[in-house]
């Protein structure tokens, strides 16, 4: 709006009334600015709260999933524990039966040992009798041998006696024959007894081994019986403990279920809280929208405020920047299409060195900047000249924080010297001190400002699109009223500072490039 418009609006007032109206309008502007700053702070706090709520939601969901898995595991554990208890009880029963059978086995082994001992004793007795019979047989044999000798002597003597001894000789012969048969039978008996003894010796040795084995078996079976008894006692104790554990697992399952239900209620409540926080943030944003409308009406009445001062400077910067941007096109160094193409390449690797004419890049890693910086077909041709123009605006109005231009995607090809400091590698310092050649998409405030006047469809496009996307939804040509457009927004930058920004459309060769952008602190 021209300077004559504010004067004509106050023409009907007396000098005193006009001054009072100016004071009232200036006061109203301060109220609007404070309301916008307060709404921005509220929005920031609520967004921070919403992020924290998101973390709580994520943690709660994770906890619920964990509890769900835990509940399932506890349920499986309870079932497994009950099955283990049943198995343990069966084991105790089987062990008890085994102990009973072991008792019977011990008794049988003891009886076998006793019987083996008796048999061994009888076998030893039999062998003793055989030895005695053999001894008697030997005595009889010796007597038979002597009788044979005596009968032989008697026969000789009878022969010497002649006829008188003939009868005696016959008797002696018969005695000799009887003695021979007795000796022969005695030898046969001795041989038979010896054969019996030889047959009984292995049986005796086997019996002795059986006695040793029976004794060992008895000891082992008694040890097994004791172990089975211990196992039976342990099994009974284990069965009781496992049954108790099964009961505890059931209680834990019920407790886990209660905890899951509680976490579900917490999840629902947190979701409700997040929705409420988002609603508050939207309400706060609505308040800032109302302040935008207020500035639109106040623009007609120049009260000498920073807003009115910035509005004039922003329009002048738009004109100056358009001339600078058109320079390389006039010189034939690039085409207008290249200038307006909205085509970007991230600066990384060897290209980082190209920014050394702006600031020290010694601490920049080869993978690039954070947040990323980009180059275009034209930025290197105009960035230093643009920076000089931006800094002249700050010299004209020291209350301003920054002055620059951004394209339709909120990309700034250059920035004030104060925001092109040497790169330190310290994220917080670099985020605040080095803001050249990057996109400004935080909360989409500057995206909205860059596209103001093109309609809702253009504002709703993604943060970074090519020019054809805009051409499909909006008329990018310059109109008579376009240069009168402006937008005032108050928001929290990615550095945390509360800033009021003013954007004015910027056209190059009759086509919308973006906006000139001025900002000042609203933290005061």
C-alpha cells in the first residue's frame, strides 16, 4: 500500500485525535505481537509435550507387548509347571514302586545268599566226607596188600610142608585172590573218589565266587534301595515344590493379566492426552493465524512500528534480490528456466571446499553437513552479492534478526554474514550459527510463507517438489496485486528462539521465485 493511504485514513481526525489513534493502533499491534508470541511458546511447549507423550506411548506399547509376551510365557510356564508337577508326582509314585520292588529284591538276594552259603557248606562237607572215604579206602588197600603178601608167604610155607600143607595152600591161595580183588576194588574206589573230587572242585570254586558275588550283589542292591529311597523322598518333596510353583505361576499369570489391563488403560489415557495436546497446539496455531489477520488490517495504518518498517524493507529487498537473480540470466550465464527449476544437489565430499569462500570448512566431514546444505545452478553466481544486500537491510534496521530470500521450497541460496560462521562440528553451535544454503522446513512455517498467495493446494504440496508440481495447482505469474501481498507469522525456530517473520512475494522475470524474508525476535 502506498504512503498516501495511511495519511488519507487519518485525514478526518484532528491532530490530537490522529496521535491518539496512532497510539491505540501501536498498542493494539503490541497486544497482537504478544498474543502471537505467547501462542508460539504455547505451541512449542505443547509440541514438546506431544513428543514426550509419543515417547510415553512408544514405551507403553513396548511395555504392553512385553507384558503380552510375558503373559503368554507365564501361561505356558504355568501349564508346563503343572505338567512337570504331574510328571513329578508320577515319578514319585514310580520311585515308590521301585523302592518296594527293591525291598523285595534285597530280600531275595539275602535269601539267595543264605541258600548259597548253605549249599557251599554242604559241598565242603561232602568233599570232606569224600576225603575221609578215600583215606579209609587207602587203609583197606594197604590191608589187602599185606594180606596178599601174607597169603603168598603162607602158600610158600605150605608147599614146603608137602601133602600136610596142601589144604592150607588152597586156603592161602583163596585169601590171596580175595586180597587182590579187594586191592583192585579199593583202587577203583580211590579213582572214582578222585574223579568225584575233581568234578566237585570247580563247583566249589563257583560256589565260592557265588558267595562273593551274592555278598557284593546284596551290598549293591541295598545301596540301590537306599538311593531309591532317597529319590522317592526327593521326588515327593519336588512334587510338593513344583505344585507350589504351579500355584505361584498361576498367581503371576493373573498379576500379569491385571498389569496388561492397566497398561492398556494407560495407553488409552496417553492417547487421549496426546489428542488433547495436539488440539491445544492447533488452537495455539489458530491464535497465531488470528494475529496474521490482525497485521493484515494494521498494514493500512503506519504507526512507525517495527512491523511497518520491516514491511517496507522486505518489499525493497524483493526488488533488489530480483535484480541480482536476473543478472546471470541477462549475462547469458544461465537460463531463466535453470534459475526457477527448483533443482538441488547436496553438497558433500570434494564440493564442500567450494564453500570455503563463505566460511571455514576444515571441520566438515566428507559425508556432508547436518542439516544438509545444497547447491543449485545459480546460487554460486549470486550468493555473495545477495549476502551484501541482506546485510544492508540489517544495517538499516538493527532490530531485525535476519534478512534473506527463500524459494518456493524454503531453500535459501545465501544468508546474512552473521549466519555464515565457520563450521565447528558442534551441532548446537552450527545449527544456530551457520544457516546458509539449506531448507527451512521446521513446522512448515517458512514453507507456508514461501508459498503464500498461491492457494491452499500449493501450500499443501510436500516440502520439496519441482516447479511443474506448482504449475499444476497454481498460477505462478506476477499480477498487479501480488506485490501488495505479505504474511506475518510467529513461531519457534529449530534453535528454540521465538521469531516473528514477514514474507513478501519475490518475482523473477514475471514468475514467482519465492519470497523475501525478514525476521525479528519475539522473546522480549
